[in-house]
């Protein structure tokens, strides 16, 4: 069985769906440079005020496109670089597709260029599978197609949907194997905004193959057209693709400079008419939802490694849109849990229960007062036991991380703060308890202190930079001045940052036994079988099935799932692998968590599977039935 690191190295070493080239391929990229100029033959006009033009002798080696939103409509930013990494051109052009295929095209029309889909067709199949909740059984490698199966698994092993996307397993995503109906495919994509006008090829299931040639501008529109839930699912997974090309001791510059902001599927193929020259890149989204595409000579991984610095510059040059995608995750924080207080409005009147908006003053019994501002993310209630006031905050994962940074550290120490941001998220995932779809943790010096005031721009930017990144393999923690095994000292991190160490090196030095990677990385989720939990489920599931199929529409009994024992971290389920990860099965809360994740497996093809309140209610109902002798 392959280890996580072996899978990483193999993914970085193979060409994604690209036939192996002959011995002369090392120098083939130089022969490709003239065709690359022709490829983006919309010889962009003399640079206007917004453009940065190079000399006529500059030869294009890398093209980068990004779809941005603007007040007057969408724009495509097109950047070009030469082989030395020098920026030769940057222009912003309207993203509107030509009115008709035979209409005259300007030289600067971004829809005039042509590039192969390469492995990107697998991403669009993934998006359709996710959006339609279509069944996607594992692909079993039997050794009959060894060349293609090198991207999938070893003979006798199987690969599931999420891992298949990261490893670029084309055999898994074959439309014939998956039973995709061309009419259903067409209806799904044609109903998406902008597909008919800007990416009509996407509605043709027959176009889902590596050699299909389309404009990169239309690929941006196709990525923008994906339904938000499917896009979010793919985006979370594809973060692992950037880090799969980074060796432990030599991370690629792109991963270091982009952090968790880049979520792309790499591809490798060749341009029309140049079958002996490798051509590759990647396409996907930034963490704020903007679609991106880039390509140059070599495989996708080679382009990322060779042009990491300039790619990062081109992709992150503009500020994020004011209305990007909603940050993922839910963290509920119980503020001031150990300190009795009263809450007042500025006029001295007691604050009413409910959502808090505006300015407030918390007065503690020890005489300390704390003013703060809320924008609806905090709520005031009364404890059932003694009627004491209780303030709970509900934040995204990145929002929570920004508040902890604001309270515990100085976001202006950027590299040290980036390292601490990963530690904060990792600690949360390891130590918080799960309640429904949220992680629940106290604001406490025993855990992590959380700012009750909204975080500043610097803290938000740091948390956003590391979005989706965690340390795996060991428990993690931090202290202001004292370092120890699996514990980073903030003062040491600051000293390392000021000495020029980047954030990932600071993390590696503080946690030498941990792996830095994506939160959603199927290759990085080991499974230690938890037989006790499997047997507990198997004894009860048949009776639950009769109840659920009658009263919970959309529930489909899953095959007996594999239950995995977590050493630390929040419980979760892997729907594409039919696995549940939990930490124990001793208390009612732990049994409730197991039932909750089991219901997610049974509702994996139904929109109700996203309704966390519904899933939690049914999990409690089933658990109560167990506790009262099987009556529901």
C-alpha cells in the first residue's frame, strides 16, 4: 500500500494523461516557443495605460489569464512572461464572448486563442458528478491497462472519486464507465449562466477529452459556470494538487508564495501541430472564487515549478473582489465561559437576547469592562442552568483564525503570523468538538484566545493566505515564549521571520514530524480500522433503514462503511470512499457523532445531505431510540 509521501512523489513525476515523449524531450520546450507566440496570436495592441509592454524581442514562455469582476462587467487579465520570467505584457480586456462564431475578431480578442483541454476535462466531469449527485463507484485497477492505470492505483487496488481527481485518473472519469447520459450532461451545463454564449463546447459530452481545443478565455467562463457547491467541493480538493508537487524539504515556490489561495487542476498535452513538444499548465480558482488559467512549455508540474514566482505575482496581483465566495466552515465560540459578566448597550441599558449588532460593553465581576462591536455574528442568550448571560460567536474557519491571530499575536509579523495561522487552524481541527456542521470551542487560555471584536485587515489577509492548510501527523500547539516538542514559540517564530525565513520553513523547524498540506487531501487521510464502531453500526443500521426510508426522503442505505479511529482532530466522513472517521465511542455525544456522519453517507446523493440541522435532528432521534430501548 502506498504511503502519503509516495503518492505525492508519483503525482509530481508523471505527466498528466500525456503520452511519454522520446529522449529529445528535454530540449523540446525551446522549439515550442515560436508556436506559443502564434498560440496567443491575438497580438495585443500597443500597450495602453493599463498595460506593461516589453520589447519586440521578448519571446512568450508563459501565459496567465484571470477572470475578474468589475463594476462595468467581467474582465480578463492576460499576463505574458518570457523565459527569464520577465513580464512582457499585461492587459485587461472585456470578458464578453464574440456574438457569433463567424463574426470578425479583433487581434486582442481573448477568445481567438486556442489550447488543448488536456486533463481539465476530468475536472468538468467531477463538477458534473458533484452537481448532479451522480453515483461514482470506485475504479479497480486490474493491471490490464498498465499505462493508464499508472495515474490511478496499483493492480488489485481501487481509487475513489476525490483521489482520482488529484491523481488525474482518466479511467475513473470515463463518461461511459460512469453511465453519463449526453442529454443530461447537455441540459445541466446549458442551464448554467454564460455557457451557451462563452463556452458552448462544455455542453458536448463528446468534447470531454484531452485533445479538444478551445480558447483559454472560454475555460475561465466554464469554471465560473460551475454550481457553487460543486465548485467549493472541487476547490477544497484541488488545494492538495499545489502541495502534491512540493517535496518536504524543497517546496515549490508557487506553494510558498500562494499559500492556500490557489486551487488548480494541472494538465499536460501539446498544442495542435506540435505533437512532440510538451505543453501544460493548470486551471481552477483562487480561494476568493476567481477562475484562473495558465500554461507554458513542459508538464503542468514543471510549469508550476519553473515559473512559481511569476505565477504567484500574476495570480495574486489584484485585490480580491468585494463579493467573493463565502469562506467555508463553521466555528462556534463560547466567549467568557469562565468569567461571570453582564452586557450593556452604550446607553447603559441591558442588552436584549438575540443577535448582537452595534457597540456593547461587557462588565465582569472583577471590575474589568470590555467594549466591543458586533455585526450579527455574535448572539446573546441565557444559560438554562442558572440564567447567566452567554455570548456565542459563529465564524468561518478563516474568520475564526483571524480573530485568534488578532488576540494572540501580531499580524504585522507576516511570515511568523502565516506560520501561526496554520497552527491555529490545525489546533482547532484537532481539539474542537463537533456539533452538527460546526466545530465548537471555548474562548479560553486553556485552548485559544479569540478576539470578540472583528479582526483587522492584516489578520484577515494572513488567515486568507493560509486558507485550507493544516499540519498533519502530530498534535500541535503554541506558546508566547516557550517552545517544546510539537509546540511553536511565537517569539522564536518572529525572530526567524525577521531573519528571512519563510512561513513554511518556520513550521518545518517547529514541527519536524508533521506534514504541511491541504485540509481536504484524500491521499493524506490514513485509516486505522475501528471495529467496535463498525460492529455497533452494523447491529443497528437495519432497523434504522426501515425508519429512515419511510420518514426521511432521499436516504439510501449506504454499504457497510469503514469506520476509522482518529488519534486527534474533528470527526468527518468521506462520502466518495464510504468511510467515517471518529475519535471514540464511549459517550452519547460520540455515538451521536457516528450516527450523524452515517446519515451523511446515506444522504450523499440528495440535497438534504447539506442540511446540517436536519441531519443533526435525525441523528438525535435515532440515538434517543437506542437509549429508550429501540423505540423511535
